[in-house]
């Protein structure tokens, strides 16, 4: 029987290929690290990618919320930890914390995951993995990631790009971190140089696949808060919505 590890923690240094021009961890790379940590933990408990794959299923993230105090720098040592909270019938919440060497909280995150059938995309019940996880009562963020209200998608996109092979992951659709990269690529350069993201919520709504065409649209909520949608420029179906908060530097 697999030993239950209630909280998985790993220490590592931020590599050069995960940082931007300011030598800071990019937000899309942060998403990649959280995804990898999630699968590492699930795999240790007998419910990872390989275990689901042989049964015809796969994990998807449906929502996530992050509070970012500071993004670590290149070569900076950090500790990243994750744990599962109480699931319901269809979803499994998972939290994260990233800390520096002095124990200061850099990033806190709360996410919601589901299991889908590979053949038809239908959600599966979490009860198939009863006993694998030991849910924790602690919260990195004291709320479930909220639903983001709809945006007014323009009839004619400002630009449209094709989903290419490098966008596709092991599940043969666009990886969640890639959507974040697309959204940040659309941020104006001048704004990026004078601001840093301090928090964000993401709702993943559908899956973009190879050959699809996507567009990005952003609306201002307040001076330092924005809503963004990534959507199909072919039929205007939304792939994800992002609500981001920023601070001046």
C-alpha cells in the first residue's frame, strides 16, 4: 500500500530557462512548476498521470487563484509545497505555497482539479481515488477560486494566431501554462516594465487544440486590475478567463 504523504515539499533553485529579462521567474513558468508539483504528489499517492492514463482518464485544472508577494530570481533557492483539501463528487481542491530560504511566503495558491474521460471528455467522480489522499484542513488562500464574469468579446479580434505543435502537451491539447504565456505576451511592453503582477485568478473553460486559432481580449476593471479572455477567433468559444491584479514598481 502506498504511504500517504499529506504535504509534498521540494527545494530547488530557479533555473535560467524559467526567468524573464529581469531575471525573475515568469508567471507561466510558475504555472508549470505548480502543475509538475501536483502530478508529483498525485503520482506518489497512486493517482498521477500514468495511473489515470491506463484507466482512460486525465487530470485537468479548472480554476486557480494566486497571491504573489514576490517572484523569485534566477538561482534563488525556494521551497514549494502542495497539499489536497476535501474533495466533492466531481472536483479536488489543491493548495500551494512557495517560500524563500528565510521562510517568507512568496506565492500562495488555491486550485480546483477534475478528472476527465479521454474518449469523451466527461467528468469522472473523485470517489475512484478514495483513500489515496489525506485531505488537509489548512488553506493557502481562504477561499475557493471564484468564477470570473464574462467579457464582451469583440466581433473582430485585434489579431489571431494559430495553435502550433510547441503549444501542445502530453494530453494533446494546449497546456494551462501556455494560456498564461499568451495572455502575458499581449501585455504592452511599457506596462510590463513599470508593473508587476500581484495576484490572479484563472478559469479554464475549454481546450484549445492543434490548428485552432486564438485571440486575446482585455478589459480594465480598475486602475490596477484587468480581465482577459483567450478565445477561438474561429467561433468565439472561450478557452480561459483571467483576472489579474498589478502593482507599480
